[in-house]
């Protein structure tokens, strides 16, 4: 396996080509008999190439799963579907949005209490604050809330951190992710990591629940913040969660 993985990590003619989007990942799986990356990924997922008769991949939209791979296994007369969340990055230090919704949607998902919901809406600016002297008149930062309010935020996200990280990375239902693939492409070199989603949840959930210096919130290696941007449209008031995908290379 080490030799196979090393082959796929070293810069090559292949590295200068694909990995522009999820379609390129699906194409590699569909060319699994010739493509060294697909062969290494299949091996990483526990499959022996000699036992496979067919591999078909397709791109999904609107789900945590970006690429779904159907694998037919020789003599077992069975087909396995592997759901892969794909993160393609070109910067070894950057952030990738993994989930965004209105506060009320998260309230429904996680049964957020009314008082915490109100604080989150003040944080995003969905609800106006009467407090004077705010850094941004459109919203409040957690650092501008009083100690009791801050304690409520920290308590909720500490208590529910496992469910929260699982939902924003894995999702729920038939198209929830079972794997996370991160491909880091710099110049002509490629480095990748493919890990079970439970390991990704462990890695990104590792660390304290604490406020950031800028007044947002870290849940381990996940950052929760106001979405912002969107040319000032209401959607700027949504809550979003971001990760640095390169953290998957840990362990």
C-alpha cells in the first residue's frame, strides 16, 4: 500500500491535469483499471483490485456525498455503494464551508433552546440587538455578550458537539457521507488523504469548544460564524460552519 499511495502523491503528468472539481474524481474512479489514484483509493477503502468486476462513480449535488461509487465484487454477486465527501484544495492553509443554514433550521435539527436560539440570531444579525457600541451595527459577536449568555452558548455546543460535527460533516439519510477525501494540489504535486467519515469526525471534533479572538466559535477544529457577504442580502445572516480540510492529513 505504501508504494501505491506514494505513486499517487508524487507530482506527475496526471497531477497537472485533473482535480479541478468532483467530476474529475468521478472520472478517475470510472477509469479505475488504468488510473493509479482510483486504484489507491479503492485499496484504502479495503478492496482488492483483483476481486472487483466493475466500478461506477457519479457526482451528486445537494448532499454531503459529492461522489457516489458503486463497486461490484467478483463471486459475491453484490454491489457496494461508497459515499465520498470530496474536498479539493490548492492552499495548504485555508477554509472550506461545510454547512450553512438559517438558525431556525439548526434549532429544529439539534433542539436548540429558545434562549440559545435568540443569542444565535443576535450573533448572525437575524434579530436586532438593543445593545449600544457594537463593533458591527448589523449583529453581535459572542465576545460582546455578557458572561451568562456566553456560558449558555458554550454549554450547548459542548454538550452537543458530537452530534453537531457529525451532522455538518456526515449528514443524515441515504446520501450521508461514509468517507472524506481531501486532495491538496500545489503546482504539479498532489497529496491526498482518504479516511472513514468517523475518523474525520474525530479529527475535526478534536479540541476545545471556545470563542475565537474575533468573537466567533470553535468547536474543536470546526469554526462557526455568521455567513456574511452576499452583497448585504438576508442570506448573509445565515449561520455557517467551516473547516480547514488539510487537517485530515493528521494521524
